[in-house]
C-alpha cells in the first residue's frame, strides 16, 4: 500500500501525457492566427492570380480586399459574381510557395466552410517542385475539400504518379454531418511512412507512403507548400456546376498552424 500514492500519481501523469493531442507533443514552427486586420501577412502568404486550374470560372485576384482579407480574427476568402478582367466570378487563393515549405509535420487549420452548390473550399499542399516536374508528379495532399452538392461529407485525398508514372489518387470522404454550420479543425499528420487525415478528433484516412515509392524517390518525402483557396465548380469538376444563388460565398479560417 505504501506505493499506492506515487503509483497513482505516475499513472495520472502518464495518462495525461499520452492523451495529449499530437500537436501538443510537437513544436509550433509556423502559423498565422489572423489576429490583425487587412491584407494577409505578406511575409507568410503570396497569391495565385488569374485563371489557374481545371478551367474553373473564377478569377483569382491579387491583394483585393473584396476577395481576401483578415477581419475580426478570421481570414475571409470571398467568392463573388461580378465582371472582372474578363471573368464573371472572382475569388482568392493564398499560397506559401517561396515563403515557407515543409517536409513532415502536422498541418492544421480551424475553418468554417461555406454552404452552396458549386462552392469548393480547400486546404491543401503541393510539391515545391511542381513547376519542374508538373502535376501529379509533384504530389498533392488535400487536407480538406468540401463541395456544396455533397454537404454532409469532407474529402481527404492524395494524388501522385506511381512507379510507371501513371496518375494515382486515394482518399476517403467521411459523412460528418453539417460542417458548414460551425468551425472545425482539419489536419494532416505527415510522417516518413504515412499521412494521417483528421476531421476534429476523427482520424478517417491513412495513406501508406510505400504506395508512392519510385526509383527516383518518394514524392511525399520532399518539401511541400500550403494553399488556401475557394474555387468554384463547373461541369466536369468535383463540385459540379455552380449555382449563382450560392454567391457571394465566404470561407472563414480562424488559424493555420504547422507543428514538427
């Protein structure tokens, strides 16, 4: 009985340690809490501009507060129906390329996705060498994709090319209720042998990096950069055609953090 108090204390201590979230056991190496007003921090973020990918209808604007701003503690990316530089729609896409890239760690964001047919908010990563080797050879990690037409699910996916240089994609899309009603934490824990995907505390998908091994190396063992964007759909894309009734549409991000 004389060992009961120290043992009980040790049990509680160990239980507390092992029950901590993974982020608590790592060091915060980069982040943006969005506790300021105006344009996103230019030391951390750059912009994609123009018509960027998938023949999407939106024009990504540069440092335009109507589409991208920090306000009341949140990053707001807003898609609008308007005439702008030959486009009928505008939005914004933030990237860390040239500012910060990472290999491994936990990447998480607390965000509130918009509801609306054809809206397509995302938190994702691309290989730093994308301009050299092109997609999908650079690799892609989709920490979050949400589409208005399937509003009870979130998507976590990886895209890459296999040992024969053929395109491969693998992921899960769990039913989580109505994610657009509240803020939720979307995260990927990236290790040398796997990538784990989380919706709040739910781990819903694990990708084994053995599947992406090539003679030239593993694409998911190299530097990646982060993107936050609100795209709009069209026929043939994941969210399908856009409903103008969904606009204007606001995508809110409370914070972004990277732990290693």
